[in-house]
C-alpha cells in the first residue's frame, strides 16, 4: 500500500458500491474500505496523526468527479 490523499480516500469511502469497517484499539483507529473481499484502502488515526493508504492501482476504484454522491 502507498500513501494517498484524503480526498481520494473520501471518494472511495462515499461510494455506495464499497463497504467499510472501523476498528478501534485504545488510541488507534483503523478504517478499511473493501471492494467485495479486496481491501482497497485504509485510514490509520493514531493520536493526532492521520494517514491514508491505497493499494497499487487504487485509481481504478475512484468515481468520477461529475457523479453525485447522494
């Protein structure tokens, strides 16, 4: 996985075709986004640090900017 931008992560998270789950352990929180069984992105929040990761080729899962989220 490689670092991605927050807007790209939000694009994946807001897509209704993908599912996501949240795990919290102490002061560490992980949000994972799945396309079927495939993990495509995750966000790791630890204390005040936020990092966003995507798999190689995650761009193919992004939705176009002209589509509505709602």
